[in-house]
């Protein structure tokens, strides 16, 4: 199974949060379906849970879901009963492949508090079990490896990785914008608006570079259809170019790159085009 975490969605009002999480779940299902991966996606207590029909597809599913806007991080996890002994057993299984060098830490979190043990109890007991299995030193500040445990009222999850997602809010919760998508900068600017929930409608398919088109499809993970565009987003990086855009494109016009330096823009360009 895979655990998905969201960030700023939690801060929204209850009805907005409900709508955003519904859209996020739909986008996750759409992303997986595009790769031929069958899964159930459910939300409970600040987490999204992805249960795959075929566990062997987990690596592909993880690589797909990390491009879904609204996801802050993802983890491939093992699920077990919320009992200390069962959690310890699963933890020992998960660290079997760890080498016998370096440092480690155990990070435990009780999402619900109705258990006869504390997070610190888990960290100490699991840490002692790992010490018995591996010749590793405890390193709480900057460990080489980390074992995570999240405990709920009826289940517990054990995992060893947190893969970053793009964050933001789900694609499709805001309006639709047009984009020329003629340059890597255009794609980067569109990506930034997609991160804020905006659908993007290319102005002309024939003008879209094939590499940019494929990169756009890689991030455009929703089954929601674009609506009538409410404005335009362009990849202008200077005020002078932005002013010219106002003579050519539908207003309002958004220029999210104009406040960035070249290094920041290049980082976004690299990610939007070459993100693996």
C-alpha cells in the first residue's frame, strides 16, 4: 500500500477541504488508471491510502503519484495491527536489507491517542530491536536511515521512505487558463499555475513542441475537462516581455516567473521537463 500526505488543504474550511480532497482522490485514481494500475484510494485522518490490486506495481504507482498536485509526500508502507509486538515484528522485517554501517533513527507518531503506549515507547523499543539486529548507531539529528511508524485507532503503518510530491492544491479546483506552451518557460509558468489548481488549455496544438507536449501530459493528471479560459499564463521572465504579452493575449495575464532569478527558473524548467 501507499500513503499520501497533503499540506495546505488541511487549512481550508470544512466544505472547501472536502471538495479539494475529493478532487485529489479523483486525480490520483486518474493518474493510476492512465498507467493501467488498478487501485482503491480512500481518505482518513489527514492521509490518503492507496491499496493496489497488484502489489508488484507499487514502484510504478509511486513514481506516478509523485506528479499529482496536492500531494506533499508519499510512502510505500506495510500495514499491521496497532499493537507494539506486531509493529516491532513488521519493523524488524523492513530493516533486514539495511547494511550494518551508519546511523539510524525511529520516528513514531500516534495519529490517535487511544493506545496503551506512547510514541516514545515505540521509538525506544523498536530502536532496541534494531540494535539487536544491526550494528548501527543511533543518530537522531541526521540519520543515514529512518524507520517511520504511524499508529491509528485500528491500524499501524511502518515505512522507511518519504518521497516528495509537488505539493500545492489539486489540479482542477480553480479556473482554466490558456498558455502558448511554446517554450520551456511557458511550461514552467503553466506548471506553477497548475500547482495552484488551475487547468491549462494550450492555445494551439500545432505550435506545441513535442517534448513540451509530453511533459505537459505528464503533469496534467486529471479527468476534469478544461472550462472556458479566464485568462492567460505565459513564461515571460522580464517586465518588458510581460508588457508585450498584454498586447497579444487574453487578460488577465499571469507571469509567475517574473519574480524569479535565472537559477530558480532553471530549477523549475529542469523539474517540469526531466522529472522522473
